[in-house]
C-alpha cells in the first residue's frame, strides 16, 4: 500500500532530472554518441519504473547497468519506498564514463537519504567500470556479481559491436552472440536475473525483428516471458531533448524456465502523460510458434492486429512463388579496379539505388557519384546475373521516405545487356539465379510498392534497412495474383500510388471472392 512521501522524497526525481539536464548540456555530443549514451528524461524514467513488479520479498536486489545520471534508479527507488516503505533494497549501478561518476554518486546518496526518510534501508554499490567486463569477468575483475538480481532496469547504450571486438566475444562466451551494445546489455541482464526476476528496459525496437538479432532473440525468448510492451506513436517523444531517431520500445519481461507462455499486454500512447491505450494479446500472436527467426510481432492496437492478420492470410511464401531474393553480389569497395564511371567496351551495367526511378531503371546516369559499369572478366563473372527481368529493392531507406520498401523492375528491353551487376546496396528478386517472367516481375514490383505492404513494414519493422531476410520472411499473394497484377501494368509509364493500390487490392479481393 502506497504511503504519503516525505517532503524531501518528493524532490528526489526532480533533483535527479536537474543533474541529468546539467550533464546533457555540459558533455560533448560527439563523445556521448561514441559511447552510445542517451540519458533517460524523468518522465521516461517514471514510466519505465512503473512497469516494475515489486515482489513481497524482504530484500529487493536491483541492477542498473549503464546508469548514467541515475534517473532510472531514482524513479524506481522512490516508487519502491512509496509502496513498500519498510523493505530492504540493494542497488548496483554500473557506469563506464568517469565523467558521470560524481553525478551518479550524488544521485545514489540522494536515494539512500530518501529511503531513510521512509524508514527503509537502501544499500548502494557503484561499479565504476565496464559493465560487460564486470558481468562476464572478461578481464579477471574480482568485484563480480555475487548473487542474481531480482530486478534489472536499464536504458542501455546503443552502438554496433565489431565482429571481433572484446565485448562481443565476452558476451558470446557468457550467453549469446549479438551485434549491438544494447542487446549485449539485455543479454547479460537476463544472464544475471534470478528465477522469477524481471527485466524492465527501454531499447531500440530493432531487436524484435532485425536479422542480425536472431541469435539474441532465441536466447531471450527461451528464458524470458514478455509481460508488457509499450510503443509510442512518434519516436521523438522518448528522448525529446536529444538527437535520437531510433524507434524505441519499453518492455518488461520475467525470467522463467517454464514452457508456458501466457498473454502479453501491449500498449501505446502519444506521450508519457497522454492517454494509454492497451490490449491483451495471446503470446502466439506476438511470437509465432515454430518461427525460425523468432520475430517479435508488436501489434499496438486493433488496426495493427488487423494488418498483421491480413498479412498472415496471404497465400504464398517466396518459395511458393518459385522465387528467391539475394543481396547484390558486387561490393564496390572490393572491386574498385573493375569499376568504370561510364559504359565502355567489355563492361556491363552496374545497378545502384541511384539508378532506380519510378518503378524502372534509369541507366546510365551521367556524372553520377557512383559508377555505372563494371568490367566483365574472370574475376567478376561470378558476381553477374544473366540477361532477364529482375525486381530490385533498395536495402536502405530513410524514415522520411514515402515508402519503406522501394522497388523497381530491371527490364533488358530498357537496358540492353547480356549480363548485369547488382551492387550490394540493393536486393534482387530472381528465379534460380536467372530472370523472372515480365508479368511476374511487374506484379511483384507493384506488390512491393503497395501501401498495404508499406504499412505492414513500417508498423512491424524497427529498422530502416530492408534486408533479404526481411523479404524472405514476408508472405505474398499467389503467383497467379502477382502475374495478374503485372498484366494490369500495361503501359510503359509508372503507375500513380492510387492506381498501384487499386490493382493490388482488386486482385487480392478477387481471389478471396473466388475462394
């Protein structure tokens, strides 16, 4: 039962927020970006702390890795002692950056005094070093975790990990392979949890379905039950005073060895103080049984659920279509000696994203920043595709682009050639390494550029890359439907978006009526 907070206690979060703002203004932005530091604003910290489940045990052992200014710990401590004033709490806060230690120590001391005002007891331990080293014993440190934690609360740093980095090797040896610092912190948080313990975190959403996080997802989902997932309608509501453009998610999960998976609460809001809309979904609607990729499908509202249902009801996989998708085989910086800025004798077209225009390929592009051609010889022949129709998809798009998936048809009648090179920044749909029938290529291009597919990708993908793995794991209309769509594109000009959507919807609805 919550008690009225002493006057000194009510100011704990406000004082911590003042320290955070002072740090944010004083520290070098480039250095913060290098370390992947994004401090948690007070409203976010309060919201995250509200998801913690406060057990009825006599002692609550808390871990805050990458603690920064201590915002998450302050919000959590205030909530704990308001609701359980007599409990004993132990907090371990880890922070690598020595510039933050004085501020973090001040926050931890403030937390101890607040606990005392409530008549409770708080022990704190500041680990002034690398959390990964401390958690894994990678450098032989003596000050290792002595017992598992009941609650891990975190806003981990965001930064890619090089494949041969010390951090990546240490985390892989301790628990799982992972490619980003934030998922490394999450994995170690799981590793350090007691049975029944809880992880509460704010992280980028990309771990839910990014192809590079598959091993991490498997490790996480094998050991944790997702309890609550919260998403925001706009990404700039999370870290409003920073340059973070990640799509973030807040979630809580429980360490469990049970195979039983109960329902999950999914909620959304425009901001921390705005109206929160929630729904309870079956676990199997979020994590599909038997999914080798272990994707986490976050349907924030009924519209999301309907969109997910529409996607899952599509009749075909890419394999059913007799098609494959591959990343372009030409990595330009590895083939510099073979590249040519303009077409020359002995060279073939080299297709980059810059050549993609309104559903087709414009080639060559004079005075382009990238090359237009690649020499065909013994070294490059294995990188080429034979003459034929292919569907080309950009691998990278900005969040501000009209569509997340941007596709074009490579048509040899428009770009005469016997062989083609596709650069590594595009994905290529093909049929056993050869071209597709023209109607299938055109229909597939229309489907990939449709609003319904774009809506699905934007709602359920937390990253701006469109990788070959993402495209392989989508569902598609049948080959007959796709061919019919392609035959509807019966003019050389690209179709307006309204016409594309009309063609796609007509063919999908027609098939549904016939069934």
